[in-house]
C-alpha cells in the first residue's frame, strides 16, 4: 500500500487538502495528515478546524511514497516557513520520490526550494512569476506532471489532481473506478 503524508499548516485551502485525502483513501492509499503547528488542530483558510493524524515531529517521512502540499494563503507561506517541511520535501525530491503541490504551494514552496528548476509546472494564476524565476516552465494547465513532481492550479483542480495522484500511486483502473463512483466522470460529460 502506498503511503502519503499531507502537510497541513494554518491557512491551508480546504478542498485542496480534503479532496485528495478523500480520493486517495477511497483508492486504498494510506494517507497521514500532518500538523505543522504546535497543536493537532489546524485551521483552514476558511475557518474549518481539522485534527491531523500526527504532528510533524512524530514521523521521519523516509517511508513516504508521496509528500503533498495543499495551497491556500497563508497556508502555503506557513509551509515554506516550516524548516522541517522544507527539509522533508527537498529530501523526498532529491531521492527521486514523488512530491505534489497545488495552488500557491508550487510557487511559494516548491519553486523556492529549487524543486521546479527545469520542470514544467502549474500554479494558481498570479503566482506564475515565481515559477519563471525558479527556472520552471509555467503550463497554465489544471494539472501538470513532470517526472516525480505533480502540480495543480487551484481549488477547481483538486479532483483531477487527486485522480492523477491515485493513478500514479495505485493504477488508472482504480482511479477511473473511484472517479466514476464519485460521479466526477458524469460531471465532466455535462
């Protein structure tokens, strides 16, 4: 079973964290939510408190198949300000393992850590200058995959992003079955 850690910082974008968590768990992936605050409860950008499974210092992340960064502001900035998160993401990327970020997080975190150098990536519109400055090629797509890095544009991309990650971690058949069961494919046909 694949293992994913989702880093939650105060101000994270609700759907960018919760939709991928939900989709991946439905697909049989072990998803561990990680509070980057001093408390288990983390408050979203829209005032929803989520109790994380663990606090940051309760794992070493070496067993991660994927590290995931939700966007949202100031959530993405709070992730970048967390030294442990930055070290874990860099180590994961340098080991050739999967890293994913959505919305502001590709620009605010991944770009500044050098993860996007010479990569294609997407992010929330208005943050693309940070990608350019980091040597990345901005695609403007809902979801962009380049090697071991997956990026997504924003809240509306949370479902396609989640299904892409499930395809990478499990398989396309499982991802398609979950998407059909959640009526995503029906929605996209309209």
